């Protein structure tokens, strides 16, 4: 159902990456004609634009996406058949450019438009505000609705022990681009996530010593099993009728078949849930002793690093794959604040008590990001069409707290897990939330 004011309602989308393009496309298709996309740089694609001039992309030359091609594409725009099984950043960048052209989004993008401030416009009520956006060039505009789609992988999370204690070369993985600069150097990679596995695998073949420090337990899944993308297999296990314990056991068994026991490779056992890590090659590098696994660092003295197993070694370079901080510096603090790398958003989308402001992409998940971007976008459109309504701010806050407690109970204590969402449960939550919103609308009518 098209709202009577669809043609005149002004909507701003901040960010021209996958999340922003997706949400803008759904809004336009739902009849909202005045949609403007603000992009800080001159390129479409966000994270997936290698060497993006917006300075926010963490893509490195060898980066491939972790989910297979046919799972990664949007539901109504498929990858070309010539694209490889696991698209790289070039494939993803071309795909998003083509997506923007297919749905006539490029003309809506204002490039080189850095948003400095987002706040309720003066004279509007908290319950139904208009939103004021101020750009770096001094332009100030008002919008009826704003969607923030800037992602959460642009501000590196630095650990002082590594950044300040080590006296050799230090860099966060955000600034890593290609392995040539590290040929012949002794390298310590801190972390065991997807970037850490990729980067350690990149540099180890030309390094006299590469150590990976895994401070927490991990299960590293393969990319392929039985000649097929493992995500094409595991996604079939994500069915509501399939018990969680059985699904997790099957996935762990498949990983065991291909990679063996993680503890035999030097990792700590995984005792609680953790964000998925996959790699096509890192286990082989560990088996060939091109990469040595350590379970923690006791102290650093100059260039010498002392590990928790009592050994020590000197290194030329530390690459910290220590994750990212949620960074929303342009959002007025009275609207939303980041605390302990977490933000209080109902269903990861809405700030309680502030109508007309939405966030897309502030999560980690167990499936392709594009799939979840689509579902979040359709959820927003249902609210904007008037087909559903939001619960009270108090109910939203209670829901946020329940989610926080669930994560604390099930996941490894880590800043990266504050925004973790297992997609099977999360997508079902969005469905149930939307149905509840429709019932509220029906009762109000």
C-alpha cells in the first residue's frame, strides 16, 4: 500500500555501500520518490571498493567474500555466471555498481558528501521529528526520514599493549593492502578472525617467521567440502525444525573431517559460540609450519614478544587484526551513543523514542550480509508504508536488554560479539516483530 505522502516525504540514506544501496532501492520501489544517498567518497561500493578514496574501506588485494556467490547476491539481482565461486572485492565492486545502475540509484547519490552532524531539527517533537543533516561543505538540509548505512568496519580497534608496547613496525589490519611490503620480515599477527587468517596466509610464504596469536578459542571452517562451497551446505541446515544443537554438531563434524581438531593445530578449544571464521589455506600453512600458533602474549619488550607458553621471539612487524569499533561520530549524542562497542537499537535498526531514524548493517551474522540487508530494508519499508508500527520505547529497551543478556550467556566475551546475530533467529525476530506491528496497526484502526 502506497502512503499518500510517498511522493513528498524526503528520505536520506547515508552511505552508498551494499547496505545503503539496498535500502534505497527498496524505498524507491515502495513508492518513496524523494530518496537521496549521501556518499563520503567518489565511489559506489563502500567496503568492497579497494583503495576507496573515502578512506574507510579495509579491503586488501587478496580479499574474497566468505559466503558463496549464489548466497551472497541480492534476491532480485544475480551475479553473472562467470563470477568465481567466492567473489573477490573486484567482483563485489562491479556487482554493486551494476546493482545501482539496474535500479537507477546512481542519479540519487551525492558523492563527496561527508555528513558531519545528524540531529532532530529545531522545533520538531521527539516523537515525530524531522531530521537535520549538516555536510562538511556547510550545507544543511532537513529530511523526514534518515537511514544510516555506514557500516561498522571503518574505525580500527587498537589494543594499547600492542600499539604502544611494540617498538617495531605496527599496523592495524585496516591499513593492510598487499604482502609485498612485508617480504623478509618476521611478523606477528594478532587475532584469529577472517582477516587474521587471510593476512597471515598472505605474508607467511615470504616471511622467515610468522606467528598468529589466538587469544580465544576458534573453529576455522574450510571454504570447500566435497567440491562445494561449505556455505551452500551449511545453509541447508538452518531450518527452524532442525534443533540448534544438532545443527552445530553437524557443522563441527564437517570441520573436523576437513581440518581436524583445532587444538592439535595449537588453538584453544572453543567452549562457547563465536563469530564464524573460514579459510581455504591457513590450516595448511599451519601444518607446513609456515605459521606458528600461540595462545596469548604475556608481555612485550621492545621488539621481543613473550608468549604465554614461556617462549619469546623478536619481530619486525605486528599486524593487529583486533577488530573494529562502532563509529557514528555524526549522530547527535542525545539520540544514540556507543558504549562498550554496542549501541541500543531495537532489532539492530531503531533507536528507542526516535521515530524516522533507522540503521542498516550494524551487526555481525552467520550468513551473507546482503541477505540480511534486504530483510532489514523490507522491515523499514513496512513501517514507512504504515503496514506496521513500532512498540513503545519501553518495550524496545526491554527487547534490547534481553538480546544483550542472550549474547552474554552464549558467546565468548568479546567486543566483536556485542552486535552478533545468528541469522536464523534474527530473521525470525524481524518477521515476528513485523507481524506484531501489523496487529498494533489493526487494533489502532
